[in-house]
């Protein structure tokens, strides 16, 4: 399975890369929503994208709306991964097309649980 980690924090990208690789996923990274859209345009759909809410340029909500508006990516799963814990932020992400929401900081076990909820079975 293929994952795209979209976060302006190099540390968060590294943590998610390690956790997802350990679970058997192929992982690519993008440092912004714009970079992620370019990546998807070049490479096509993936199984899941982890999307940070607050990024410069195209933020996570804008990214979600852009991806959900494109029929080519209709089956792609999207998980918002962020420190924002306000119900308003969660509702905005879900309304924009997120399938799940994971709060930072997170553990490998909580990440694995969310993946299972989305129908992805990590090894």
C-alpha cells in the first residue's frame, strides 16, 4: 500500500514515514498541499494521504477539497493529522472530505487503530 505524508514539519513527516514503513507501507512525502497536488498529478492516486491542517500556501482543508473535487482520487483515503483539537477544526476537516482525524502527538498503536477503522490492515 502507498502513503503520502503531507506536512510542513520535517519531524512529523519523518515520524510518520518510520511508523508507516514499519507497518509495510511504501511512503512518499510532501512539505505542502501544493507540493502534494503536484506529486499526485505526476504519480496518480495512492491508498492514503496523511494531511496536516495548518500549512503555508494550500492548507489541509484546501487540499482535501481539491482532492475530493477530482474524480481520479475518489477512492483515496484521507486522514487529517494535526495538533488542532477544537471541535470546529475537526468538523471542518470532516466536512472537507477527511475520512478520519488523528491528534498529534500520537502513538503507533493509535495510528494502527485509525488505519483499521479506515479498512487498511497494516502488517
